[in-house]
């Protein structure tokens, strides 16, 4: 799939990057991180403009996240009603989930941006619990700017060797997130006991 | 200690065990990939070509690349590959090697090999005109 997407990036440049990052952030499991790294590598080679790759990537991701959030916020509960699944989403449960996200926005919204498989699910939860959009947007925006800048700079630095780095980046983020969560859990268990 | 508190503690320990498992498996896969790259000599090559990372070599040509991109990165004259590969596609150079192979009912590996050879020939002619 990545090969086909890269062909589109070489053919249509920035609109292709926007569409791929948009749908990647919205819900589809697209390798948007690899596309951003490749786009930056093409920029180093003079085929594209690095600032435009970065801005397009951030804009596409933010638009995809916000679309997912608003779609679920406006129609999520109505769809659940039609599917007779509303009973699993009582007001108490939704409020409880919202207050947890509200308490830990960095852990939930910000860090989830680095895990392309998890971010759309977090958008759905934020939308269905009706987390205030301003709060969602702030942390989503900060997360996407950090994520896109980081991967674009990796692509820029490694240039034509981006393919090798791309193989390692997915595993690296799983390790980092699992490590952070483990530290959090250990701290919680140990300090609660004392 | 009431039942609800007990359940909460059990859940926390269960989550910790799951996270430890995820971390261990991820580390195992990550280190395995690093080892594979090391065995393929990637790290040695990486440092050797650090300064020229912005350039690609003919061996790095892939079938998803378009002819316009190849012309640009290798500094080829626009019609060079069209002539060398006898391309009659009207979309040239805005077509990928893979798409061209499909249109011409050829194996993309064949087109790729021909392109690599053509680019290498051009490079050797440029060095020794």
C-alpha cells in the first residue's frame, strides 16, 4: 500500500499528502508517518518544498482529527441509538470517561497523536463524550505539530535512507508509550500502598 | 478493604503485567530489526554516505517512483528514459514504473531492471564522456 501512496505523492505532491494524512487521522489505517518521512526526503532531494510538506502534513492531520471528532459528536449517539447499542453508553459512563480525559489530556490526546492506530479511537471517544472542542483542539493541535515536525525532520535528516528509519519508528513508539504507561502504573501502585 | 477496592488493585496489576508483556515483545521485535539492519551493513553504509544522504543511487530505484522524479534526482534529460526504454505512454514522465509495466503488460521487475541499467549507463557516460 505504501508503494502506491508514494506514487501518488510523487504525482500529485501536496494534495496527495493532505488527502493521505487526512484519511490516516480520520479513521483509515494508512501509513501517513512513512508518507511524511518520504515527502521530507523528496524535499531534501529538491523535488518538493520542505516547509510545504510539513504544513500540509499538519493541516491534513488536524483536519482529519477534527472531522472524526465532529462526526462522532454530531451523529455518534444517533447511530448508536439506531443500532440499539445506546444502553452501553449511559450518561454516567460518558461523563466518567470525559472527566478522565479532561484530567489527563496530555496522556490521552497529546501522546495518542504519535500512535496512528490509536489516535482515531481517541478522537471518537472525545467526540462521543462531548469533550469541549477547544480543549480537544488545543492538545490535538500541539500533538500533531510535534508529531509531524519530528517525523518530517527525521525524513529530512536521513534523506534517501528514510525507508530504514521508517521500519524502526513504529516499534519505537510502542516501546516509549508502554514504558511511560508502565512507569505511571508502577508509581500509582507503589505510592498508593504507602 | 472492600470488594470494589480489591477489584481495582487486581485490575491495576493485570494492566501492569500486560504492559510489561507488550514492552518485552516490542523490545524483542525492535532489537531484532536493528540486528537485521546491522547484518545488512546498513549502519556502516549510513555513516559512509552521511553527507550524501540527499542523493539516491541507481540501486535505490523502486517501481513506485515516477519518471519525472527519476529525471530530476539523476539529472537526466527529459526524453532520455523515454528513448532508452522505448516508452510510448502519453502520460510520460508523470507515470510510475509499476503503472507503465501494467499498461505494457510487462513484469515491473523487468522495467525496473531496464531503468536501473539506463540510469547507470547515463551516469557512466557523464563521468567518462
